C-alpha cells in the first residue's frame, strides 16, 4: 500500500484529493468507507479502498470481496 500511494500521489491536482485517496486506501473497516454515502456511491476512491480492505482484512480476497458486496451500498462498483 505504501508503494501504491508513493507511486500515485503526484497525479493529484489538489492536496485535498491526495488526502482523500490516502484516507480510503488506509481504511480499517468497511464502516470507514461509508459505502452508502449519499452523492458518492460508486466513487472511485471508495472502490479502491474496498479492494485494498479486502486484501488486508480477510482470510482470502474472495471472502473479502463477498463481505464488501454483502455490506451493501453500491456493491456493483
């Protein structure tokens, strides 16, 4: 994750975008991702954060993705 952040942080036009990217990349729980947040459903950073969460917090990636899907929100993204 550190490498992903380091390789991509220079692509952001604004410091606020960089902070938001980091927030979603380092989320500790699905709750932290606010998957059903009004106006940001399908938001790219949320999707990225959910994928990284699944890699970090589950026994296997498939199990993690299933947990994300069952959480609801914009589960198809």
